[in-house]
C-alpha cells in the first residue's frame, strides 16, 4: 500500500502547485511563409489556464489516497 501513499503525496504536491500557478505560458514558433530560401516565422504567446477546482480536487483526492494507504498498511 506504499504505492497508494506515494501517489497521494504526488497528487497533493501537484494540487498545491496548480493552486499556486494561475496558468502555464509558452511561446510557439510557426512558419508563416516558406518560399524557397525565404522563410518567415512568427512567435505566438500561448497560455493554458489551470482551473482552481482542479487543484482543489487533486489535493482532496491525494489526501484520501494517503489516508486509505496508511489505513490499509496498518
């Protein structure tokens, strides 16, 4: 049952990180024009929002897994 506890701890950590970070942003490079030796690229900033409910659910499920894993091993 040690695996359940470790999975619960991982979910708790991911949930706390999800609550602390509002969104994940990254820059995507894409080719606009590709005509022989001429290549024009554009950079586009993208954001992926992390819903607050996802962090809360992750923490709650992680706590449940830790509780059940500790209870079954005892």
